[in-house]
C-alpha cells in the first residue's frame, strides 16, 4: 500500500471545491459541447449508411493522431503557464505561449497537408475496405483545412484556461458547435439553396465551425482586455536558456503523447481490419468515449491549473493535498458518467445508426470501456497532475513502457496471430491499466513529483521534502 503519511495540513474544502467548479465545470461543458458536435455529426451522417459512419470514424482517428502530435506541447505549455501564473510572472507566460504556439502550429501544418494532398495514403493506413476509403478521402480533402484553425484555437484556449479565464473558450465553443450543427443541416442534405454534399458537407461544416471558434476566442479576448494573447513581440523573445528549459520539460510529454498516439493508431489499424459492422460500431464508440473524456478533461484541466498554480506560488503542501483529493474525485465523476452512458445505450446507439450486429458490438465495447474507465482516467489525471507540478518523466516512462512492452504485443498477437474476436482485441487495449495505477499511486503519495520551475516554488521545496521525509519515517515507525 502507498505510504499516506504526507504533510499534515488543514485542508479548506470550501475554497477548493469552488475553485474546482469555477475552472472544471466550464471546461467540461466546453469539451462536452465539442464532443456533442461530433456525436451530432455522426447522427446526421448516419442516414448515408454504415459505410459513411465508418469512414467518418476512421477520419476521426487521424484527427486523434493530430491531437497526440500537438497535445504534448499543450501539456508542457500548461506546466509553464500555470506555474508562472501562480508566480505572477507575465513575461514567463508570454514567452512560454510563443514557444507552445509555434510548435503546435508546425504540427497542424504537417497534418493539414497530409489530409489535403495525400488523403488516399491516410485511408490506406487505417483500413483495407475500399468502399470506406473512397468516402474517407472525400472528407479528409476538405477537413484538412480545419486542422490549422482547430489547433490555433486550442493553443489560445490552453493559455486562457491556465490563467483561469475559462468562460471565453466555453462561449466560443457554443458559437462553434451551433455553427457546425446548422451548417451540417445545410451542406449534408442541401438546404437553403445549397447542393446536397453528403460526407463532404460534414467536412465543410467542420471547417467553417473551426473558423468561427478562432474568431470568437480572439474577439472576446480582445474585448475583455486579456493581455497575454496580444503581446506578440514578447511571445518570441526567447533565449537559449529559455528554449532549453522549455524543451527539457516538454520533451518527455511530447514523446509520451506521440508514442501513445502511434500506439493507438496501431489499435485502430488492427480493429480497422475487422468486418464493416465492427468498424461502424468502433466509430460510434469513439464518439461516446469522447463524451466521457470530454467530461473528465474539464476536471483534469482544473487539477493541472490548481496544482500548478500552488507549486508556482510556493504553496507545496497545498498542492500535495489538492492532488490527493482530485484523483479520487475525478474517478468518481467518471464512474457516474460511464454508468449513465451505459444505461442510455439503446437510444444513443440506435440514434447513431447502429442495429443488429453493429449495435451488439457497440454495447459490448461500451461495457468493457466503462469497466476500465475509472482506473484509466485515474492514471490520466495523476499524469496530468505530475506534469503541472514539474514532473514530466514518471508518467511518461510508465505509459510508454507498458504500451510497447505489454499492450501493443497483446493487441497485434490477438488480431493477426491468435485471430481473437473484436471484443478480445478491444479488451487487450487496456491490460496495463491496473498495474500502472498501483505504481502511479505509490508515486503520488511520495510527493516526489513536485518539481517547481519558479523561484518561489524552488525556495519552498527543501522544507516540503524534509516534511515529507519526516512523515514517511513516522509512518514506518507506526507500521513497525
């Protein structure tokens, strides 16, 4: 069992819950809005047939790989944003944003070019079904233009969230999602004088919605006098030392996200060789998984901001106590969200065009996922918390090690050698989660993940570590 003898500090539940709600609820709502838009996309494409639903789902997996490519920079950026925010270091925030924005936009440009100029290659990677490939190519050629705008808005949203201005991204998401739904109706089926574009209409609606999101964030930030986005000269005043510190902290996170993204791509490629009804069920499942992750990510973002801000300000005992509570609270939220989704599976899955074998496959995938989601998201939030506090290595090493030493071999063997049914392959995707959870819990209670990058945090670190060591010695004596 983990040694739970950490710093004995009075914990103020009231202010803690208020801060968690103020940051976590708007971000959760924003993410749920975005995922709801994806769900509506699937439902509006569903009348076009299971092949279109499957193609849309596989294109979404390419978007997920894009997400993995830039999310490492988001995680690294928020480490600096939140700690500099706690230390009230404006120049540090602006400089870190410039580095994060540059790296993210480079990734977006690469993926956008692949979608626009080589969509056939992308679809050949994900499936061997020619009919699905043809539909996916039509979608990617248009949606590739949305990638740069989506990543730009994510860079701005990350900075706003880390500095506790969460209402602006949420309001922009409302405008973007509303635009997406309305234009889906117009472009997919040909209303208001426009031709019926089918799957290409869904892609065009996504691109227009991405442009609305960027414009709304930019306009509201300007109107409210938010400073950090508009001091462009300060964004690019980097020194060699600044770059070294940034990439030293970000590199493990980037490796984590990219390698995990590649691993997830292998999972999807393996499942993409299953029958068409399984591919359609997987596409719908990924959308529903996004609902759970979107709900969870709001509170994970809140934990990163709260913990990182305390570490940056030198309030290390408070950061430790908050992290312990956040892990279990977020796991409880995930269990509630997963059970609710499972209870409502019939109207949701049938509404997204699943029936017969595809419906049965969707229910089975959802049931497996809900069973492992609490542990899976517990690992996720602990990793996010460590990163915000300055430890970008531990969670990364554990996740990559288990992914490539255990999970990927199991998935590949089950799909291509043992020829297991789809649900056996799907279950293999999560075999490492309980083991990693036990190791992550041990690290959580050690307190060694608190590694400040600011002056106030570094000054408070020796006293905090001495207190933790004294607590461990006291716990060892009590066990004897």
